[in-house]
C-alpha cells in the first residue's frame, strides 16, 4: 500500500495489530473450556471481522473505490491467514480454527464488492453448504457459505438455531466466521486488545 505524505490514508488493519493478538495468545494459558480463553479467541476473530466491516463501510460510503476496497480486504486476509506456529500445539490449533472461520469472511467481502448480493435465502445457502460438506464437496460448501456471507453483509440475520443444528465441521467453523462478520457489521466497535 502506497501512502502520499500529503494524503491521510485510512488504515483498516495492520500486521502489528495481528501480532499484538498473537503475542497475547502466546503469553496466556489457553483453555478453550475456560471463558476468558474463549473470549480472547472470539475477540481476535471479531477484531479481524471488524476490519473487514470497516472496509465494506468505507466502500459503501464512497470513501474508497472498488480497487482499494479489494486491496484492503486482501491485506487483512494476508495478515490474518499467515501461518502461526506456536511451541504449544494446542494454541496453534486454536489459531488455525480462528483463521479457518475467517476464510469465508474475506471471500464474502470480495464477492460483495465485485458482484453484489446474491439472491436467495441465507438459511438455504447454509443448509446447502452443510449438504455439500456431507458429500465431501468442500469447494461447493465454501461457495455456499460465501454466498450466505453476501446476504449477511446486506443485513440478513443469521439464524442461531440453524447454526447450532449444523454438524461440527468446516461449514460450522465458516458459519461461525459469518457470525463474527454479522456482529461486526451491526456494531463495528473496535475490540480492545487489552
């Protein structure tokens, strides 16, 4: 990203911000059963989703154009999806789960910017994704979740009962990411790192 000295450029996310979260997770005793540990991971995930929501908001408000919006989404994705390797295998696995959940958030944002909102029912896309996963067609499953994501960005509500009815797997992780995106769009308050 290039910056003209005379032009203030809005920053949506930074490597440093992500690293601060990673450092915190490295220092913490993480136990997914523990509420504080779970909250830390959710905050990390929500923080990245908020960055995406802010890019979308800037795009919709006309503060940035399509190319810049796509660049910003790609920047956040590259930072967040960089492989993290802790000495603690459990922590690496937990971060991997957060990263997995965020994958459709980035793709849905890009799809929304380039193609707009897909027609149809959000719940049907989620159900189709779960069916595709059951048939081991993960590309189709991700595609359906991404399409559902464009509906979330447009303001459709993700039905929590539907989410809870999905068998645990990639689709449930991806839908968890859409839930973070929904929260970020409805209330894009920055999650404090401390």
